[in-house]
C-alpha cells in the first residue's frame, strides 16, 4: 500500500477521534452539567431574591393557615355545652334539674327583693339575676373549687405512677391504684379513664379526655407526656417525675404570689367596704341626714354614679392583684 494512502487514513482517523472527543467529552466528564450550574448561579440576583420571597410567602401562608386551624379548634373546645359545664363542676345533675334550680333561684331572689323594697322593678331585676346570674356563677364556683382540689392532689397521683413504674408495675395497674386509693376528684377522674379503656378506648385518647373534664394545665401536660411516650418511647418514670416537680413548682409559685399579694387584696377589700360601712353608720346615727340620697332625684343620680365608680374601682383593683400562673 502506498504511503500516501496510509497517511490519509491515519489523518482521517485522528480527525474523527478529535471530533468525537470534542463532541462527547463534556457529556462524559460532567462539564456540561457544571456549566449549567454555573449559568444558574450566574442568574440575576433579583430573580433569586424574588424566588426566595415567593417561597417565604408560601411558608407564611401555610403557617397562618395552621394557626387559624389551631385557633378554630381551641375556640370550638372553649364553647362548652351545659352538660359539659355541669360535668366540669362535678355535679350529678341533668338539664332538667339545672332548670328547676334556676327557676327556684329566680323566684326566691325576686320575692326577697320585693319583700325588702316593695318595688316591682327590683323584683323583675331579681328574677333576671336569679335565673341567669346565680346558676352560672354557682357552676363556675364549683368548677374552680374542683380544679383547685385536682391540682393539689394530682402531683401525688403522678408520684404513685412513677414509683409503680420503677417497681416494675405496668402503667394500667398504677392507674387502677390511683382510681381506688387517691382522694377526690383525682379518684373519680382516673376511674373514668379505666372505664374508658375497658370499653376499648386507647390509653392516649382516654387520657386526652381528661383535659375535657378537667381543663387545667396539669391534665394537659400529663396527656401530652403520655402521648409522646407512646409514640417515641423513653424513660416514662423519669419524665413523669420531672412533670411532678414542675407541677409542684408551679403550685409553690402560685402560693407565693398569693401570699405576696394578700396585703394588696386586704387593702382593696377595705377600700371597697369603706363607703357602704360609713353610709350604714351614718344612717344609724342620723337617718334624716343621709336619706336624701334615695328620696330626692339628685340623691338617686348621685347613688347611681357612686355605685358605677365604685364598681369600676373594684374591677380595676381586682385586675391589678389577679395573677394567672
């Protein structure tokens, strides 16, 4: 074969290899991808800022929607029915008995005010107060008293669970011990938890209903701790021990604040009782001097104005010396 032909073939082969190398090497070596990434990073800064702003707006919208959902659930939980309010008060009443109690209080209050004042308008006011004011106040008073007893006894129940778990007892056995040996109202509430489990309700849901019957921070903490422990595991005795210590510290702080604010409460009580007491003593010593307040028209206006100002002052003082822990 002629040398010129061999040289042409060799040069053609080298040229074809060079073209192939130039075309396919960037793909094989990843140079094309690197160039694409460089172009992306070299994009205008404003476009990247706009993308980040759009993502931030989307995240803010998602967070706002989540907060709205949580708020709607909390509002629905706070709207209690009459049966739930009676249950939280610890009373074994039904609607019929509550309505009978409201009617009796309305008639009794109206008759009392009519006998004392011989005024039909005051009797109507007493009817309204007795029907719509005294029964809800009574339920709220029973509920607050029951919640206070529950908060004082609940750390002892948690300590029983902690010691039982450390001794090797199952959690359900510890709950049964509390349901039989604790003081009220913890005893009744844990008995309801055991009964719910007997009916087939899971433990986390049964304890979650405890917060519906006893709406306080202690029962909510207890339900959250057990729910997390059921999902993730861990040392339940140590967790409940820390919870018991936190609840006791909260109670100590509440008692300390109450002791510190007792002087202000006594001062507020004295200031609130001083005008009626002075008026009563003046009426006993010189009734003709003070009876002008309810005989004359100007005196009646003065009494109403003084009552409004006294009520505003009492509410302001109450707001200043009330602390939620």
